[in-house]
């Protein structure tokens, strides 16, 4: 298991209290049995206190690796590996994420979402989102924010992690040549989020097709406005930054993984803080500025020091 995988497992144990048995040999870095991830049950039952550690680790792997890989969430995972991973998740066995490709993990996450009774938004939530897209553009963001912040806290955390990952993937689609734009992601994952757009029968009706088109449009809007529209609220963005280690800009305000001393509150001071935090912060700031002014900048070329 790589050092990154070990760190993610330990972080998951700390964040989500995934340890369910402490009777393990001292030679092991973590226990053999961890919190179970149940498929086909309400999300509140899966996330009793927080997102289960194994599920969190899978999302973090996608957040780290998927932005640089082609067709993640569109290309299918290995069926045998999917069955094995789902079995490990449901029985609480320790998962070595290095043994599974991002395609297998993405497919397992899509299946997990499809199995949530009523969907992650709930039946009423889906209908509200379908109604929101009919509102004037200036009213849609506020309506979506109210709907998302009315969901259970565990659902909000899961959604901010997923849509944050989608946003990073879409932002890198052109630069990395992955093909996973916000539109491609919307088409690929909409049926997993919106159960009402999936036909109960073998043949889809015209109504099903129309609902799917609307669901895809909603997913694309949520991805593109992830930070620009402040859809998830500051607490959820801080959670996303803390868990993933990423820095994001929400309505011209930097949000990052908070440390001592805490970041300043003023806009200009926040930019300076973010740029000084780490090399990754510097690259994130440069990417934002380049995207803002429509310029292209080879960030990877700046990683290597100049030869003297």
C-alpha cells in the first residue's frame, strides 16, 4: 500500500471514527475491521455520525487522481473488481485502494448512489430541482442553495465532496485531455443522482428521456456553479477544503485547509495567505487567474527548478 493510501486511511479513521474494533495486534497500523458501507439503505443509516471512512477514502482517491485520467465516471469499471470492492465495503473489511482503478471506484460510487432509496436528493428534492430550472436565472442559485442546505448534514458533506471532485475534473478536462467536461459528467452521473429519470421498465418513455435531459442540465449547473454560486455554504466548503487539502475560491474569497494561525478574513490578505501556504496553493492561484483572463499557462513546467 502506498504512503498516500496509508495517510488517507489514517485520515479517514480520524475524521469519521471508522474504527469499530480495537483488539488488533500492535504491529498493524490500523485494524482489520472498519466501519461498514451499506448499499440499498437510507443515507442517514449509512452516515450515522459522519461519512464512513472507507467511502471517504474512495472519494479522496478520485479527487486526487480522476482529474488527470480519461473518461472517469463514463468508462465502466472491472466487474469482478467492483463485486469484490462492494463486498469489502459492506462487510467492513479493510480496503487497499491501490488495488482498484479509478474506473472501478467511480462505478462503485455510482452504484452506491443508485441504491439509495429515493435518491441522494430524495424524491421531493428531485421534484424541487426540476422546478428550479424553470425559474429566472437570477433566482435559481438562491433556490438551489436553500434546497441543498435543507438536506441532512451528512448528505451535504457527501454532495460537497462529490461535486467538488466533479468540478476539479471539469476544470482540468481541456488541459489534461480527459474529455470529462461538466456536460460529459452530467450525462454520466445524472441517473445515479436522479432516480426519477430512470425508467422502471425496460423501455424508456419520452417522459423519461425529457427528465434525463433536465437532470443532466441540473448536474451541469451544479458542477459549473460549485464555487461561483456559493451553493453549499461556507461550512461545507471548509469541510471540503479540510478533507481534500484543496484550496478553492468561493465568490472571490479563498477557502483552504485551516491551520494555526487562521487565515485572514479580508479578500486581499486571503489571496496573499493562499499564495504563501504551499506550492499547490500557488499553482491553484495561477490557474484561477489564468482561467479568469483566458490565458494558458504551463504550470507543470514550473514544478522543476531551472538548471544552473
